[in-house]
């Protein structure tokens, strides 16, 4: 597996469009999957520090997206209740 690329850019959920959030979701899923694939392929040859660092990057990417998704949904709920 190829080495994972850069962290995906996640838009601000308070102002992002539905399309931007959907794109960020796909990019985040692809990023996390690329790290999982890389770690699966290199499980025997990668040192513990690097494995933990990559796992942390995947976790951070998912958490960042999820935080912005919550903000996006909160904005949508405000609009719907207006």
C-alpha cells in the first residue's frame, strides 16, 4: 500500500454547504482507509512509534470531520426550526 497522503481539508461546518461536507466526508473516509491499508501491509516492518503516529492521524482526521459535521447539523436544525 502507498504511504498515506496529506490530511483532508475539512470545511467549517457552520458555513459549509452540503456538497462541501459530503466531499469532506468522502475524503476523510479515503484518508482513514489509506492509513488502515498502509498499516495492514506494513504491520511487520513498521516501528511502533510510526504505527501509533499514523493511527493518531487517522483518529484526528475522523474527529475533526465529526466535530464539523455536528456544527453543520446544528446549523441545519436552526434553519429548519426558523
